C-alpha cells in the first residue's frame, strides 16, 4: 500500500471517530505527513482500505522509521510516535464527554457501549498488563491532572486516555475504562481528589449513586484497589441471574432482607429498597461480635453493589487472603446473626 493511502485512510478514521470534520482533512494529512517524513499526499479517496486503526498506525510507524531513522531509534521514541498518532484519532475530552452525555440521555448502556468502542479504536485498551508506572515517575495514573500524560510502557498513562466527568451529589468523580481488560468492559470510578476511600456511609452513598446511574453495572469496592493511595471502584456488567434470592427478614429494617449460610459460606447478602439502610445494616452485622472481642476489619472484605428496579443488593464477601483469625470471626458473626434472628424473630 502506498504511503499516501495509509495517511488518507488513517485520517478518514480520525474524522469518523467524531473529533474532526471533513474540513480538517488537508490539515490532518499534512500534519501526519510531517510527523512520518512523507512527501506529497496524493488524493486516494476512491481506494479506501479495510485496515484497522491499529494496523494503519503500525504502517505509519514503519514509514516514519524508514523516512526519519534518526528521530525514531529507541522503543520510547517509537511508542511516543504511535501514541501521538492515535491521539490525533481520538476526540478531545470535551467532545468525548459531550457525545457520552448525549447518548446517556437515551440509554446508559448506549453511552458506555460508545465509550468502550472509542477506547478500543483509540488503542487505549491494549489488554496488556505491565507496571502502570515506574517508581521514579511518581505519577498517579487515574488523577484528573494526568489526562493525556505519556509515560513509557504504562498501561494507564497514555496520550489517548479519556475519562468521563461525573457529578455525584455536587462532588467531582471520573469514569474511565480499564486498559488491561480488552475482552470485557471494565469501568473504573474514582474521585477527582487524590483520596483513599474506606468503607463507610459516605462511600456506600456514592456507590448507590453510581449504580442508580449505571444500572447495568455491578460495582465493587476493595481496599486493595488503589493507585498510590488513590482509591477506585470497579464496575462490571453482572453475570446473568446475579441477584441472590434473599429470604431472611429483618423486621427492624423495613423492606430489607438477608441471605447467608451458617455452614461456612463466605458471603452475606443485604437486600433493601432503602439505600440509606445499607450502612445501618452493615454496621449492625459488624457490631455483633464487638463485645466478645471478635471484631471485624472492613478491609478484610470486598463489597459488590448492584441495583435491579428499585432494589439494592450489597454482597459482602470475606477475602480469600484474609487472616485466619478474621475468617473465624466472620464465621462467628454469621452464627451470632443466625441465633439473634431466630431467637428474637
């Protein structure tokens, strides 16, 4: 394929992605031609190929290495060029957020489908997993201020990184996709402030806000999910029939149910139609063993929240790598909970 054809096709995809208009074609072609040391671009509008953005970008890099060998010698130089090309193809943050918001008005699923597609086309989702950044860089890969920052061999810090701005109860949050997960859509939700989040009423309130907006996501909090002290939540599309059949009533919490197994089951499911009751129920369960000095640490658990219609389900699961003492205390808590409910109610 001629060099002109590769440039023309790449620009066509850049316009198709929504960040540019047809009026920008000549400007973009000249810009890319300068980057890769290509001569005059011949009009090839009737010969568009079917190569993917990744294949076209790879071809442009090969052309640049041939035409400007002194400029692109190291792996870092080549990666920088590749990301600079893909950054041209990716719409700027303002356009991405506007298009996402427009689609969100119709459907949250349609909006996240668009965002997933864009992240694949831009090459941000690679499916590869390295160290997200080196210690000497000291850069948080999910902070707002690092959008578009390039770090060599980083999974997250790329020129093509885009995230969606969220307003949750007048607090600024962000939503982006996990670049190491190519086969499945995995969202990441994080605060604008570089903050470590603990499981408490504040966090559960924000989690209920998110699943109320993104009802097709199951949201997970784990104390281990953080970058340099900046916590994040993981959003995934739940498995079919993920909702647990809860049967144990809680008379002191209206319209609330529990599900658990006293014979060694690792998880407890809290179901309620009142979001504010979630933390009260969790606090009640965790307080059962305090007087016996068999307390529980919130960091030993993972918390999955999902919403179906007007019902919330919070699945509390003790981590496999938790200390044996914690597992024993959790089992004792389930036993006490069973006795408490059976005796009183």
